[in-house]
């Protein structure tokens, strides 16, 4: 289904496989990793294994026996986090293949959890692997004309491409239930599904708010440590973003709590029972939802290696998103669901304090205009284009 929409990640993965022995593609379930991997595999001599299938796990019970026979082929291994012991064998395989002259394009590993996977593999495959994250569809993949649909439904392919809004919402409800009842327990985590659903829903209500662990713990009737554990889990599953505060020493008293966003706007809306654009525009979460939607798109458009944070001082100076690009440039970005190209005085104060390179306002108009104090007001897709053309 996602074949109807070209994924930017296809070229990036092809390039990575041309230069690295092994590439790890991370992303939440149902985001399109398997479809993308199969597109890559079809164009070359490759084998595909899915570790959710008992027969494929059995094939790798003695990995070297099987993998030695596949030397010179691309081996695609899906849901690789289900066999963490495999990474040691892959290290030996990569080294033996290098000696035999097969230096690149040996393994494409797909995983549905970030840290769970990285902790197992980072040490084993250091210097032998390139990591990439596949996000849901972003605006520059579906086109500006689909912005309203992408914001409402989110970017998971089956949700975005559904026949209508009701079908899309049903898909997302099922997705959430499957994660809670099947996928999360499969990681060996004993968290009651209903408790985790309430936690996830509370985060949706507070979309883009500062993390208040004590308030969340009180609302759920659990400890602060439990809240931290639930949040870590949803971050590791790439379903929630914990946006850190700017941490460089500016001599100012800065907010130390992170901001928390559900990464896919469609999941935010499903947790809150929002089915239509009209319902979204009349809901109290509309501002936080728009901010989170824009921030995810901007981070995805930024050059690889960009660091994202926000800035808020106790005096009220504030920037929604700071992007520190690999060349050291600081982009200060304010996000507003307004057609007025104005930012607050606090934004200018913060931008001066940080000596930023760029001052941008993402706003809900369709044209770029110069704002006050060196700020450029631009629609989301225009800022994404500028980030895409920045040093990559």
C-alpha cells in the first residue's frame, strides 16, 4: 500500500548499504519497514527472514551454518530484537565476509524498538553498522495538498491511506490495542494494559506539555518510578518523543523538565476519540497537536546528526524547537496555528540569548513573509525544504 508513496528513506538505505556491511532500520510496528526492505531485496540477490515466524527462527538456531551459505547475498532479518543473541554471530559473519571481499551490503536488520535493540547490538557491531529510523509518512512524502489528512490521521501507511476517516480511526484503535495487549507483553514487560492505556491517553491530553511525573503518578495511582518506566517504554518503542530542554550553560535559570509529545498525531487523536477535522479544530488539544505534528516533521527533515531541544527560562523566554545542525548552526523555530506572522517578545529574548543563526515561525498560511525582528514566517513545507537543503 505504501508503494503508492515514494519513501525518502529508500535512497538513504541504498546509499548506506553501498558503504556499510550492515544497516539497522528501526521504527514502530506497521510503519512500513518490511515493505521498504522487500523493495530493496527485490532489486538484488537477497534472502528475507522474519523472526516472528517459528520456521525462520529455527533456520537461525545455528546462525553460522545458515549464514555461511548466504555469503555474498543481502540477508534481511525482520524483527531482529526477538533474537538478541544473534548479534554476536553477525559480528563474526561480517568480519569473515570482509576477508572474503564482501565488504558492503551484507545485512539489513529491521527492529521495532530502539534501545532494546541498540543495547544489544551497539557494542557487538561497533564500526560495522549504520542506524536509520523509519518514521511514519511525513509531509514532504505525501505532498502539501494532503497536509490536513496527514495531521488528522497521522502517517502510519494503513491509517493515512484508509478509505475514509472512520476506517482510519478504527485502524488506529486496533493498532493501540495490539500494542498494549500483544506487542508490549512480548518484550517481557509486565505492565497492565489498562494502566498503560490510561497513561498514554493522559500524555495525549497534555500533548507538548512539560513532563509532570508527580501529576501523572497521582492520576494513575502509581509511583513516580512507574511513570518513568512507562515513559521510557513508549520512548523506546518510538511512539513518544521526550524533547529535552536546552542544556548549554547560558547563566540563566532554565526549565529542566522535558516536553513530551506523542510522535504520531493520528495516535494522539485516536487516544482522544477525535475522528474528524472538525472535531479536532474544536478540541482543546488542537494547539498541542499542531505543534507536535510540526515538530516531528521538522526533526525528520533536518540533516542527520541534528540535535533537537526546546528553550524555556524561568523569566518566560521561550523557543518551541531549537535545532542544532551538524555544522553548529542553531535554528530557533516557533510553531503557531495562526495566520498572523508574529512571535512573542520571549522568543526574541531567547533567540538573542542563544545567538541563533535562523529565526523561523511555522504558521498556518501558505506563503513565506518576513516578520519582525529578523523572523521569517513560513508554512511547514517551506521550512522542511530549507532544512532538507541544509548541509547534510
